[in-house]
């Protein structure tokens, strides 16, 4: 395992560009660990509709960065009280969506600090039913990134203000508010701990789990490539806010794998455009599935026939194909002019 120094950068666009650069460009025979701390920001999941996840006015008024990441899952709030960790490893065909494998060493470190931490639900680390960490993954096919947050002393009041939390998600958790189910690690520590000291403790704890880490500092040429990726992708409106579709049908439902929100534009009885949003995790890009259904007659049998050879689980995880088809074209009435 090689620890990458991010040189103290706190711009979330640069840090996400650094993470992707490591994933796609550094020696694929090595495993890497990256830590970073971001300025106040909302990090949007790859498949989410940005404008419906954030409180746009509040974000603008408070100069909060809004950046889309390459992994799935839900939107999260970052600030200087939150430590982000990222493992970049080979994809062995069994590790994607295996959050237990990558959170286990982090949980052991938290337990050594006196926290009764454990993995709960799909991808959350919790203490006493309170979420202190969320994790997500992304795979290129051969390589993968498993990353997460560690809420040491983040401003939890900002979470509810900056995020536009859907009622369906709140109700599915059985809680009245996001704040009620999120906590800071500092609440469970006997002594106050600065984020830099916490970072060092986590790093030393992870050292104990594996052979001593090597440290690597990017060259000036590599940093220039990272900054170019930031400029070309993570600084752009198209990446962070794009994909807002024209639609006349909206169908959404929360499944065990997460929420699916479909925006379908149907004209003359055929699907002319389709965009799929949500906080689910999948390994294949949604664009290929969306494109596959364009031109299909908006009819259940026609949709089923078009998807006959498609492995739906590649896009959404453990979701039965018939349930996806029912969502695209179910029995419920929709408000649409076809």
C-alpha cells in the first residue's frame, strides 16, 4: 500500500481530480491510500440530479462548492471537520459493493479510539444508530476506488441547510430529519481532537493493519495532469450540473439498492429520451442503458423485449429486472401527454 500525499489541498475539485488521476494513471500493480480534507462543499453522487439534491440559494449565498464524484451513492456535505479516505486497488471481480472489506480496517481504528463502530445498511459506518461515515465505490473494470467520509467535527447544522433531502429517504430511515441520524466522531471521544491529529491516528492505525506504507509525492508533471483534469472535468457545469432532461413522465421508487428516479420523454408513443437518477451503486455506465431504451415503444412488452438480453444488475446492483421494468412502465397512472 502506497500513501499519496495530497500536499494539503482543500479544493474539492482538485482532490476529486487527484483521486481519479491516481485511479487511471498510476502504476496498476500497486494499491494506494489517499486522504484529503475539503473546504465546505456538497459532493454529488455520479447518478444524481444535482439541482434536486441541493438548496441552490443557500449554496450560492454561502459559497459552498458543488462537485460531482465518479462513484454512485448519495450527496454528502464536506467541510474542514471531515476526513476523506480513499483506497485505490485492483478490481478482483468480488470487491465491488463489498463495503465490509474496505471499511473493516477503518472501523478497527475507530474502535481503538473507544467507539462502538460497525457497518450498517448498505454502506454506512454507525455508532449507536448514528451515521459517522458514508462510503461509495467506482470501478473502471480493472481498477476501483473505495472512498468514504469520517465525520470528526463537521458542522452538522449545515447538512440540512445545504442539502435538499427527499421525504422518501427520510421516511425510509424512520427518522424525522437528517440531523437526527448523523453524528460526529468527536461526540464519542473523551478528549477533543483536531482534524490533523485525527488524520495521523487513522493513518497510523491503518499502518498496523498492513505492511508499512510507502509514501509517494506526485511530480510536477503529474500535478499538472491532475490540474488539467480538474479544469477539463471537475470545474465544468456539464459535469457538476448537467444531464437535466426534458421529460413528461417521472417515475420514482425506493428499493433496497437505493432510490431510482426516472425522467422519460415520450412522444408519439415512443421513448425519445430517458435519464436515470438515484443514489444506487452499479458498475456499468447508465448512458448505455438509457440509449438502449430510446426509440422503444412505450409499452411494457416492448420494453421487456428490448431489455431481454440486458443484465440489469450491472447497472443497479441486486435489483430484479421485472421491478425495473415495472418502474419504467408500471400500472400506476402518470401525468403525461403521449
